[in-house]
């Protein structure tokens, strides 16, 4: 297929025209939050101007229109990741809430002393802290699959760590710090051989690569709209229907019920059993619009464009030998590059490149234990998406050179 038409795409993102004191914005913080195209923003204004109403229970026209759009948004998201249908897609606030939903609704009830949750050293705090704290409450234990020197999972260690004591394997699909794309289908096989569930954190994979949850055969998968051209405040939990069916609700209240008496309650069908109270209606509808936008541009095209930019950034940053880039080589990464420069703190670096209009992230990227393993307290991270250009990579590299000179 034809490569991505970046200049046409850029016109759909008004924010990319921002300047700071005459210096154009170079937005390379996409792994934290991506920008939002006009049609997604307009889907929110359309909702509020034309059919704002509460969903599910309304008889009147507006409520029916809102309900259909909100419920169909689940179908669009289900199709996007190869789920069987809306019954397998619960809208949550974000990836973090999806993880907590399973940890509270399943973990708190099912885990106990002697049980193990297997994570990886490259987990985001969204999964690491969640399972660590649920383990503390239940007496279960967390074990961590180590990484190799080049930032991949040590799969021999994984095969030893995942045992019949393992009840949940929670693994990040694409690392937001190393850029590593993990062999989640293989890990799913290993987990299932031991009758364990596997939860795949797709926050950094769903925006950038074709995902099919049935191919992976994961039990749970989660991602956030705001990292894939959608709004904040909405994300999705995928769960296999029979597992979600057997799981206790996470939040109780209106909308998640079928019949209530003073004594007891029958819960609603999937996915509404897990969506108590008035949901984020406009955000859910805009999430589906973002998915359709990505499908129109083409997820494979987005993947190739963004990973090509990341490889170019890797190459250009490596021109100096004072640079350490974390994770696997340039051709095998999710489209981000986390790095450090000798003698320059990541925060100082990010602050100086910001003076040149370049937005990158500095810190631990919610992977503090991984940074301990890497022997760095922080790193700088540039991350790319469909509207970025090679010229923007050059602008980053030049700004990094300026920072080098300032601190030399
Ligand atoms: N997992 C990974 C790998 C991430 O990069 C992020 C976002 N930084 C999250 C989970 C959490 O996403 P959210 O903040 O949208 O819940």
C-alpha cells in the first residue's frame, strides 16, 4: 500500500501548528498522549450539540440515539482488536482502571497464599503496583520475568517462573520504556499450559500495530483511547466472554443491574455488568471515532511510518558515543526511543530541548523498578506517531546537540 501522506494527516491536527515564541512545536511525547484529529473532536461536539442524553434506559429520541452510538462504539472497538463482540469489551477510564477492574473483581476473590502472579521487570506501574498491592491483600506472591542485556524478556526464565502455582501472568505487550515488543502469544501458551490466565497490557501496542486478541489467545487485554488519537477518560478492557461472565462485578450501582429487591440483585448482561453508573458517553463515542480514523489511515501504514521514524531517531542519536539507548536494536522496536546522555540529567535535557520547541518526556515513565535494573534513575524518551516527520527527528537531534554544548 502507498505510504502515509503525512502532510495531509498533519492538517487534521490543528495543535501541530502551535508555536512558542515563533518556534514551531515538535511533538514527540506520543507514548504519553497522542494528539487528536478534528473528526474525533467533532464527534464530541456533535454529541453535545445534537444528542446529549443518558444512555440505556431512555425511551425518548435523544436517549435512543445516544444509546445506539454508545453501544455501537463497543462493537467498533471489539472489531479493532478481533474480539467476538461487544459482550467482551468493557469501557473503562483507561488501561490502569481496566487492570484494577480485573485485579479487584477477579484477583481479590480468587488469589490466596501459595498463588503466584507472574509479571515482568518491564511492567508499567499500572500493572506492577496493582498486582503487587492485590498480592499483599491476598497473600499471593508476585514474581518477575527478568530482562536480558538487550532489553528482551528472558524466555528461559519465563518458562521456569510460570508454574502450576501461577494464577495470572500480566505482561506488557510493547514496553513504554524499552520499546520491546514481547512474544505475548508464546507467553499465553505457557500460561495456559499451567491453567493460568494472561493479561496483556496493550497501552503501547494497540495504537501502533495490528492486534488480534484471538490470535494472541490472551484472556484479558487493555488499552487507552488517549494514546491512539482518542480523548482522555476512556479505555477498554477486553476479556473472554466466559471469564467475564463468571467474574464478580467491580463497581455496583445503576445500569449494571437487571432486577433489584431489598434483599438481592441480578446483574446485567455483559458488558454492562461492569459499567456501573452513567458512563463516559461522549468519550466512548469519540473512542470509536478514533478507532475508525486509525482504520481509515491504516494501522499497518501507521506502524511502518512510526517505526521507521524511531529507527531513524535511534540511528541519528547513536552518532555520538555519549548516548545510551535502552532496549533492543533500531529495527525491532515499538516507535519510541528512551535514552540518556553521559553527564546530562534527563530532566535538564528535556528542559533544554523544550526551549527549541521539542516536546519529549523525562523521568521514569512509570517504570521505576525497570530503571533500577537499567541503573538509571531517569531517562529521556522521544516517541513517534503518524503525523511526525524526519525533519522533526532532525530537530530533536539538533536540540540535543545544543543541550550537549550547554553542559559541556
Ligand atoms: N501501560 C503502559 C505500557 C503505558 O505506557 C501506559 C501509559 N503510560 C499505561 C499502561 C497506563 O495508561 P493509562 O495512564 O492511560 O491508564
